[in-house]
C-alpha cells in the first residue's frame, strides 16, 4: 500500500462540504479527484446502485456542460469531472483501484482524499471498512445545526430531486423519511467513528465556523489537522454570522426535539456550540 496519507470528508450533507472540497482541491499540497463524491464505501458490492448513481452524475454534468457551452463558460472543468466519473466506473468496488484513483496527485502532494457526505450515514460495518482499505486516514466531519441542516435538505429535495416529489409536503411530514432525517443524527455517526478511529485522526468542526466570521481560522485548523501548509487559509474571506433558516416556531421546536440526542452528544463532545445551536437547546429546554 502506498505511504501517501489520505483523508475522507464524510459530511454532513448541506454543511459546506462543497466549498471545503474546492478549498482543499486548490491547495498545492492536496490532491482531490475531480469527482467530488466517489461513493466507494457506501455502495460497496451494490453494482446496480453504483451504476445508477454514476450515470445520474454524468447526466447532471452534461446538462452543466450544455449551459457552459451556451454561456461560453468553463467547459474544461466540467469535462474533467465527466472524465473522472467515467474513471470511477472502472474502479468498481476494487480497493486497489480506488486507492490508485485517489492517490494520483502530482509531485508535491502530501495528502489526498475525497468528500462523500453519504459516508456519514453508513452502518458501523461499512465505516470499519474504511480503516481496512486506507491506512489511518484523517476523517473530516463538519456539523451544521441539526434542524437547519434538515431544513436545508428539505428545501433542496422539494426543488431539485425526483419529479414525483410532493412539493407541498411539510418539513414534519418529511421528517418521517429516514433518508432525510438520518443525516442529522450525528450521535450515531460519532459513535461509529469512535469505534474505529483514534480520536486524533478525527476532525469535528462546525459549518457555522466554516462560513462565518471565523472562517479563516477554521480553514487554518483544518490545514493543521491535515498537516499541510496553513498559509492558503489566510485568503479565505470571513463571512457573516450564520442565522437560523426561517421556520415556524412549532416546527423548529419539533425538529430540535427529534434531533435532541445529536445536540446533546455534540455538546458533550465539543464542550461548546455555535450560538444557533445554543438558542435551539434553550428554546427546547434541553
């Protein structure tokens, strides 16, 4: 097995992982494949869903390619993504081919990795497989206020997903869908990570710090964790404090109660929480 160090970004979905991927991909000491979500571990031995997922990804990229062509936009970036997805087809479920695709960075690369937020909701057996395939990877897990993360995903689902989606469905009705709610169950993911990886190999951070006024410092801490030059973090612009997504008070209280185990475990683990998390805990009397 190659000695190049690796990292995996495992989520959370709708927690700034796309922007973080872009930052790391532009770092001179990091290699990230052009395909953001490789879905190697979550779709292991599931050939049908692997083909469907990658085929859907290519369809989406071709739509972006058409728009780039019409607008004289960045076609080469989209083409690189399409080529990477076709390469991913050839990887299949072969660990050696996966490592080869992951570790083909240029000279000067110190660490390579990929982001697939779906890894965060894998069962403990699949999370354990990560350690079997990669040699002590660094794990990045970015957390967003559980209620806000869920509301953001609901908004995305109502707008962009399956055509037969009932767009009139309320957040509380969609809360019953395990595939949507499970991604805010950080407590389950953290327990699974604790059972596989040493604490020093797992970085837990907050979306609210990643995009708020502390963004440069957050990026610097991520660079330090990955043992790469933190200098590029100084170029990350500071953002405004994150505000809660608009939501009926009763609905928000119900969401906080539903995700109470995640709020509590993250609070116990981190010792401190962003302001919006604290406000939710106070409102719900937790």
